[in-house]
C-alpha cells in the first residue's frame, strides 16, 4: 500500500532538509570534517614558524612551515567555497520542494478558502516568505557542524597552549548564551508582526491591481492611497523595532568578541614577560583566539537566521491549514465512467458563515436531458450548478451522478464526466491551442499526455472552433502571423504561389478595394517613402522613424534629384494643412486624413509661419528635416489637400529602381523588396497573399476580401495550415489579448472538445452577441441533446423554450419546474419572469 502523502503545511521545517538531499548532506559532512582540520593547521604552523624557524634561525624549517601554512590556507579556502556551493544547492532544492508542495496543496483547497484570501497574499507566501526558510535550510547542516566543531577543536587547542588564557577567552560566552535568547524572543515577537503585516500589504496590492478598473472608474485614488499608506506606516514601525532587537544581538556579540583580545593582551603579555609563556605560543594563542570569533559570530548569525526562518515558515504554513474537501484521484481504481443521469434530493448548502444559499432542492435528469435554471440574481442557480460540479460541497441532502454520490467522488471522477463553462471563464496564459486542449488533457490526470493517450485531431479542434464561432478569429490570428525564415521556408514558397493565383483569380474583382503592388506603377495608397523604397526595412536604421537621419538615404535623395521636390512638397503640405486645420479644436478626429498628428500641430504651425518669409532652403536643419518627413509621408489616396504631379511620380519611380540597386549593393539585407516571386518574412501571411494595400476600411469591403482569401485557402488546401498557425496565437496574461466574447467562445470550445457526459453552463454565453448565442443554443439542441446531460443557468429567457425542463428558483429553492409551455400555461413564476411582472 502506498504511503500517504503528508500535506505541505503539516511538515516541519527541517523535514524539507533531507528530501532529495541525503547524498549532498553526506558529502557536506565529509567536506566539513576536512575543513575543520585545515583551519586548525595554520595556527600550529604559526607557533612552529616563530619558535622553531625564526627562533632557531632555521631557514629550511621556515620554508617547510610556510609551505604547509599556505597549503592549509588554500585548502581551507577552497573547501569553504565547496561548502557554500553545497549550501546553495541544498537550500534551493529545499525551497523548490517547499514551493512545489505548498502550491500543489493550494490548488486542492476549497473555493471558500479563496473567497477570504487575496491572491497577493498567496503569491507573497510562496515567492517571498518561503525564501527565508529555504535560505536557512541551506546552512542548517554546514554552519552549526562546521562552527561547533571548529569551536571545540580551537578550545582544546587553546587549553593545550595555556589553560589560564583559555579560561579567560571562553568565560564570556556563557553570558551571551543567557542574554541572547531573551533578546531573540522580543525579535521573534516583532518578526511575527512583520510577516502578518507584510502579508496584509501584499493582499492590498493584489486587490488594488485586480480592481484597478473600479479604482480608476470611481477616481478612488485618495481612498486607496490612504489604505496603503496606513499599512505602509504600520510596517515601517514594526520593521524598525524588529531590526533594533536583531541588531542588539549583534552588538552584544561584537562586544564580547572585541573584549576577549583585551584580556588576552593583559594576561598573555604578563605571562610572556615573566617567562611563563613563550612568544610563539602567545602568537598562536592570539591567532586561535581571533579565529575563534569567526565560528562564534557565524553561530550567532545562524541562531538568528533559524529563529527568523522558524517564525516565517510556521507563520506561513499556519495560514494554509485547510484541507481538500475531496480526494484528488482514486487510490486503487481508474476514474469512473458514469452515465449522465443526475438525482438531486433535498439538497441544501449553507456557507461556513451561516448563510443559506440552497434549501431542500430536488430534481432528476435522465442521461441526455437538458434543464434550464432561471430566476432572479441570488436565487441559487449558480450555486446548484457548483454543487453538481463538486466546486461547492452541499451540506445536506443527497446528490448523485450516474448513481454515485457526488460528495464521495474524487476530483478526477468529476473531471472525467463533467464539463463546466462559467460566466467569466478563465483563460490561461499560453496559446489558443493550449487553452483548447486544457480540459481534455486535465481529465487524464497526467502532467502531459503520453504517446498511448488518444488526442483530438486537428479536424476535431477545427470543428469545435467552427461550432462556437471563434474559427474566423483563429483564422485571422493565423493570417496575421509572421513566418520564420528558417522554419517556414516551405510554407512561404507555397504562399508565394498562392499569391499569384489570388492576383489572377481575384485581382479584377477586388481592383477597387485593393491596390496591388506593381513594380512599374506608382501606388496612390502608399506613402512617397513606401513608393520609393518599395519594400519593408529589415535594418532599424532604415525604419520610417529613422530614415530621415540616415546619411546613405539623404545622399541618395540629393544625388537622385529628389531632395528639393520632397522639401517643396513638405512645405506645401505644411502650409495647406495648417491653413485648413490650424484653427480647429485639437481633436484627433480632425487629423485622420492629415499628414501630421494633433501632437505635431504646434511645431508645424511654427514652420508654416517661417515659410511666409523664408524659403525652404533658408530654414534650420531641424525644420528642413520635419518638412522632409512630411513629404515622405504624403499618401495621395489619403491626403487630399495636395495633388501629385505626373512628373513627381515619374521621378519617384525612377528613384525606386536606383534605390533598390544602391541599397542592395551597399547595404545588403537592409530591405525586403516587394517582388512577386519572393516572400516578405517581415510581413504577415495576409499581407503576403494580398501583396498590396486595402484602399477602404468599409466593413463590407473587408468581408469581401476575407471571403476571397478564405476561398483561395480552401481551394489550395492551406486553410487547416493557417488555422493551425492561428491556434499558436498567444492569448496574453489571463487571455487579455482576447475580447470578452472571444474568451467565452474559447471556453465553450474547450468544454465541447472534452465531450463530457454532463455539461454545466453558468450563463456561459452572457458576453456573446445575439447571433452567437443563438448559434450555440441551436448546436446544444441539435448535437448535444440525448447525448450530453445539460444544466444551463440562463439569463436570456427567449432561448429556453426547447429545454426538456425549466427550473425556476427563488431564495435558494426550486419554486416550479417542468416543460416551458406547461409553466407558461400555469401563469406562475416563469410566466411573470418572461412577461416582466413583479
């Protein structure tokens, strides 16, 4: 029978020391033993050097003793480094095990624990507070054994040199052993307060970050600042007192250490002068006495570190003494494969604070039946769903799934049979694919699937993406992906072929919506710079924001006769735009079709004033650079205040050819040029297929272009490939790169892919538009009815007509239940809800 695993919070501090560290501890003890001997040997050599070598003027003995001395010092130093390395490894391993153990325990705690616990406090406990204990465990063996052994060996050596001096040296240390624990008790008292207050501060910070939208929305900065400042001031006072007591221990220890040499000089000097102690022995004694300070000081520091680690560790673990309400996995069997029938009999749920959320709820569902839970907010709908999924432990009655009591099932049994989609689903940091497979893999009860485990195919994943309506989003993520030159060369070649087919098949149809790149034509919907360079900069020196300061580019403009026309164009744009927009309110909406932003208005106003009396050539270099920037930004299809002459277009097209030749020759790799037979790796897949610029932002135009691209991908059999790339899109921290609707669709797709026997949906479509909600509901009615038992907490009453049962809840009870038409005919509570009656 397997040994029962001890929860992290039940383990003593020192129990972590020997987990996965036994071999290192044995090695450490061997190194410590050698180190103690190596530390003693130089003292004996000091005595011999003075008495036998110098005193007897024996040069050969001097070399031998000095050599032994140096070797001992080198060995001791090297072994000290080895000890430090072993301490670090042992300490960090112990800390790693502690963090893992506590984190694994935390995940099993009931939801009631997290209703009263701030995330910031948990983070502080695992990351910061346990670090103190881990650092201590690294030194828990080496420091006491090394230094106690050193003290004993040195003390014996001192007595061999002179018993009177040894007694004088050691007599003060018992005083320290009496006084220090008293000071340490006060230190521990304030250390406990420090830990508790720091935890409160971490919780407050975590709460503020989580609720930053409310804080900013209500402008409650003063209120939140006051709460934080109050706690910060409290921890300031606590930390000052804590450090005063800590330093008091150090001051006392330093005083004793500094007093000992004074006594040795008096007594040792007297004995040496009177001939009762030879000079070599006195030198060795002084060296040994000085060396005695180091282990004593380290022991005092170790004592304080132990006390601090002890307080911090047990204070941390005390907070997490709650236990899991249900076993994680079955011990001697596989997880149950249950049928989807549900029986709820007189179930009640009362919180640990005495609030009754459910009372005498009874309902039965056959496998494949669908039930809608409706009612006002706070009626107990979501709570009933949470009890079915074992997230809440009902406090009375019976609730069975497939004939087995839910309270007696393991978490793995529940995961194997039930899927859950909440109103505000959590999306994990990672990719679309990782989130999609999350529940499917989790029900296996493994850290990761093995080769023997059946996994969903790409077709399976695409199917649920289509069913939930997030397929188009994932396809868009794929089309907006950047391919790798080294990894995706084959796909890039295929995209180039597809580009040519797209141009042939849809070029004429989309001619009014897309301005396709053509090397021999001027592009009206691209800037002058884009027309001139006709490519994408790969070197940051040639990027749009930096190119006006690039010497190569400026010389090219001068030699190609482009500088003067561009400066003239920039001056014309500046004066015309200032005349049109200069007196309007500084609102960004007025500058959407302007060549400069509202933030740049004032600087261009100043230049426009100068142009009234000065020529462009007479302006300062900074102003000329600003006008050059303006000229290069000019896009005829967008900036209508100036027309573009045919001669200028011709000049740019001529310059384009020369620029491509010159930059390829002098700065190879600086640009990826728009060539029909080459893939542009700095651009998205979509841009590579289009190979042009969209000329309008009208939604219907965008839809037409997208439909054409999808048709092309389907025809070329690349659609799945692009969707697979889209599934690698990183959703950001907690899915913050997705909209609320996208997060809900992904969560629903995650549950659908799992294909559970029972599905609980808690207002799972609340963030979706009506069309998306209707799609999901029709899917549930057509593909899931009869196969998956569904309990759906519903907020829209117009979608409940086709449920097998509708249960109306009020004040934690089911007040009526039955088919929709029957309940409406009774004109009871459901009738009142549907028709808005009180």
